[in-house]
C-alpha cells in the first residue's frame, strides 16, 4: 500500500518537474483522441442510421464492425505501419477505425429500441419517414447513442498510448519508454494523466448529453 | 363519412385478413368494429388512413376514394389513437398534443391556444402542459393520446382499443368522459375493440366481425334483441337483458310528470333524499333499476338541472323490456 502511494507521489513529482514536456505530450494525445473520435462519430452515426433503415445492410455493417473490434489495438496500430508509415496519420487512422464500432452499434440499437407503438403512432399521424427519424426515433435513441460515444472515447484514450510505437506521439511516450527504462515515476506520470483525461472527457460528454437532453429524454430518465 | 365498398385485403403471404367487406360510417356517428382477435377489425381500420392498402375494393373517405389522396396529407386529417397510446416520451405533453398542428404548419399562437383548449376539454389542468408523459398515470396518458388525435380538428377519428390497457374503473370513467366529449365534437369515429360491452356502450352502430367478415352491422339495441345468428348470440353472452338495460337511457322509458300527479304519495322524496332518491335522464336504465330496488318507494323521480322532469317505476322497466324482446 505504502509502495503504491509513494510511487504515485513520485509520479506526480515527475510530472511537475517535466511540465513543458507534459503539456506537449498531453496536447498530442488529446488531438489524436478528440479528432479521431469526432470523425468516427460523424461517420458512425449516419452509417448506423442507414443500417437501421435497411435490413439488408444491417448485418454486413455490424459484422464488419464486430470483426474490426476483435483485432487488438496494438495489431491495428502495427497494421497501419506498413500501409501508412510512421507518424501522426497512421495513428490517427487506427484510432478512428477503433472508435467507429461502439458508436455505430449503439446508433443501430438505439434506433431499433424505440417502441413499435411510438413509431406506429407517428406514422398514423402522418409523419414522413424523415420526420419520424429526426423528430421521434433519433431523439429517443440519443441516450443510447451517447453511451456509445462515451464508451468509445474512453477506450480511445487508452488506445492512443499505443500510437507511440509508430511515432504518433502522446502520453505513450512516457509510459512505454518508462517501462523500457524501468523508470516507474515516469510510467505513473503518463498513466495517471491519461486516466484523468479519460474521466474528464467522459464528464464533459455527460454534460453535453444533459444539455441536449433538456429538451428531451433527460427528464424522461429522471422520471423512469 | 367513411365507406367501405367490397373491400378485400390479402397479405403478401396469402393470409386473407378481410373478405368483401362493405359498410358505411355516417358523418358524426361512431361505428365500433368488434370481434375476436385476428378477425380483421384492426386491419379494416388501418385501411382508412392507408397504413394498409386494400387488395380489392375501395375505401371512401368523405366521399373520395382514399387511393387518390396523398398518404401523408390523408393521415394528417385523420385522428389516430392506438392501444399503446404511443406518446412521444421525449416531448412534453404540450408538444405531444401539438404534433399534427406543427406538421401542417400552424403558427405558434394558434397551436398554444389549441393545446390549452384540448387540455381543458380533457379535464386536465394547464400545469400538465410542460410535464413529460412518463410522469403521468395511465388514464392521464390516454387522455393526452385522445387530445393529440383531436388536435388538428379532424373530421374522422380512428381509435384502436384506446381504453384497452387501463384498469376497469379508469376505463369506465374514460368511456363516460369520451361519450360526453363526443357529443361536443361531432366527429365521425371508427372504434376497434374486442369487448362487446365496450362496443355496446360506445357505438351508434356495431359491426361484429368473424374471421374476415362482418356477421352483423346494426345498432346496439338491434344486435341485443335480434342477434343474426349463433355466433352473434354467443358473442353477446348470456346476460343480454342486463346489457340491454345498460345501453338504454332513463329518458327513453320514463313517464312525463303530469301522468303521476295522483301517485305522488308513492314517489321517493327527491329533494331531501339526495341523489340516491332520484336519477338523471341520461343515466342508464340499469342504474335506474338498481336505485328503484334500493329505495322503499315504487317510483323514482327523474331530475335534470334540479327539476323533476319525469318518473320511473319498475313497471316501466319491465314493459320496455317486454316490448324490446318482442321486436
């Protein structure tokens, strides 16, 4: 116990002693995570919507996504190296692919989980297919979709450590080289800051979700 | 007005839902489609707003073949209430009610006025406007469902087991309320239910369905006194007499006051006895008989707006009943 506390403290001390480098690594890490996540979300949601609408597309999209997710993150990173070389771009592409699936799966599940009676009523009242999607199904699916975005963001923060292997930068620099050099304070400094980043991003997303929910399902959740 | 003309619906898998059905729902009246499950009553209803399309035959809505009308426009002019209610949980009560007016582009102040008006019609305070459906009871939700269907002032209302998912007491209350509302809105209503009691209570006319066909299309009184065949008889059940009483209003049977001047000694004291010693002309004969049996007098005064407008005796009930049976 005492060992953990002292190592943690030494990690924080290491961080404070290397602040300029820390900001640089954190910035790289955040750019990798946030940009790849945003791109993944902006592609995964439309894909999910299309898949939920067309029964024939749904299973191929889901199975491709599932296969992609079974490849270990390290392998995805390694696979990018021969194709795209070293640096930011291959790391970014790998993270993007990895973030895609949870969002897409949750979009499909969310849209599918809207009650049949609700959709029936919307249809019977004269909503077009697009109106049903934008006014009814999508807002009702939003909490589930957001759960997907949050999961994928947190996973993404962890996966981004591996970008260091192909020169993508980020907090992995401290953790991986720290392991190689057996520099525990450095490993801890990198690991703790990543954990804090993951938690912060999750909280921010939760706040955004609540904000969007003020005109929608949040109050429904309160009542449920 | 809704007219079915020789309508047949066969599903792609070959199942015949309904075969060669014809009937007319006159303007401002309620027709109830009743029958066991899988008899085609819901399918028939969905043919009106084109949630289903007929295989053969024509459905006329206010005189026009509904195939010639745009699906979306048609549905926006027809109110639709379903058993699961289908309220939109992410929208407030006010937004739910405003759905169709929003879709057809009313301006905001007109929508607001209409929502207030409907909440009042449904006997709900305007506080409910900003609540979410999940915060409401089943009965309240169902009221909102009806209000939403009435929002754009439709000529036609389709109701698919609207009170099916409620407990018996709430259901009874909502049925009574809806009958009162109906008198004010003068809408043509097609109502689907599996309960013959609900059909007898709600319908001006009843269509009894048996596997894809209408066995009898008549007024409730006619169906009770002259069931067309054994299927209808079985469907009505054994206590026809009792049901007959429950659909007949006191007004139809009572005596005018002058006939009873001499018998005043026999009359229950309406004034000091409270409501149990009198009855409203709009109450059912069933309730009238119950009260007659529970008082010491042989004559029950019929009171409307504080004035005695007639009298009811057991003899009235019996003679009404005998004459109905002979028809």
